[in-house]
C-alpha cells in the first residue's frame, strides 16, 4: 500500500520511509548508496525532524534533483519528537536534520496518513523570499586603490590541525573558537549585481554562490561557470582558507551569518582550497563563525568563488 497525506488541497503520495536527510545527498548529488534517479522530475516525499530552531519539528519534505522544499509541519506529540532527537545523541552543530524513528512512523500511519486527521498537517508557505543584500555599496572604479592590498595566499594548501590557529591569528581573522577577539576589516565596493570587490585584499567575490554538492561536482560546476563567464570573467576558483576567512565578520548579521550583508545567506559553509593532513578537507562555516574540517562524512559543501582583480 502506498501511503498518502493531504497537504491543503493536495494529496501527496507515496511516502518514502527509507529516505532521510543523510541519504538525500547520496541519492541526488553524488549518486552514491542508492539506485540512480532516473529522471530529473522524479519527486520523493519523506518525513524528518527539523531541529534547527528553538524546538524540534516534524516536517514533510519534497525532494528532487537540485530541488528541496518543506511542504508542511505536522503537529505531533512533543515528547515523541524530543525522544527521537535525543536518541541520535551528540551530533555536530551542522547536523540538525534527523530521520524519524519507527515510533513516529507508526504514529503518522495511525493518526495522519490515509484519511487521518488533516488538521494535524499545517501547509507551509514557500513564496520566494527576496533576500536583503545590505546597503548600497560604493561603486568600484579605481584600480589604483588596489596597489596596497593584504597579500593573502592564493594557492591551494595542506593545513595541519596544529597550524590552523596560528594561520587565523596571523591575519587577525575572527574564529569563534580559535580567535574570538579577531576582526579583519574589509573595504567592499560594488561591481554589478553578481559580484563585489574587497579593496582591502584585491579580491572579487560572488555575492551568492553555488548550491551544496560534492567536491568533485563542485569542481565541474566551477569549470562550467568559467566557460559561461561570470561578470565577464573566466578565472573563478575556490578560495584559500585565508581568503575565505577574510570574509568572516565577528558578529552575526541580521540574516544570521558572520558575513557582510552584501553576501547571500544561502551558502552557510563553503569549500576552501585546503586539505587536512593526515586526512580530510577544510571548510569555512559562516553560520557558526569558524573554520572546521571533515573527513567526508558531511554532505558536501557550498561554493562562494573568488578571483583576483
């Protein structure tokens, strides 16, 4: 039997009980772990626990290739949801979407699905939000202003655990864990709607960026972007650790990230051109305000590309 759920006037079916937040990346980005999706229009629906806010919520997700939308929140017993969250134990700060357990699944089948209580399913509005991108920046006009810039390293590197704190402190970057007193002063200027220039470093940055994907897929995406050109340039790349940390603001902005508001909030943590010795990859996390490494257990990363002016 294919279970179904009513969301407003729409009937959603079937529910995929095997799908979970940690499986979606392998299914839709890296094609690992499950059979490859046959078609880009194929939708999967699954329930999960959203624990990113003040309290955990039971939600219904609609997922496809490069498409993810939370359709509804389900009013479920508070204790049952909290028990599910607690059963996952201590997790990393960036892992706050959990699969449901068998108790929640059975409760959904008994109380919500297949003609159950429709009032327990609260549809969510998914109107496109126009993101605030800060006050208008001065327009970049003068190349002479870039003759004295902070000479941040621009080549890919290998960074050991015992080196990262010294690197961050050398340049005065803010890191919530390693250098909470730091603050690198930028000097941003506008250069069209898609990019911004930091006159302090002589770097041009994407205001937005590239959606979450594996490192291999990210490199392909950068190659394609350079073929098409962004803002008229074809030499975009991943930033080094130093370059990415130079954007880190000491305080969260009104969008909840440690960035100047001229940058989008939709790329909360990004790949950098740095590997960890003895293993792993380094990232910069603007949501938590820190540099961190992963052995590959998290579902890829976002991209915010850079180039020298």
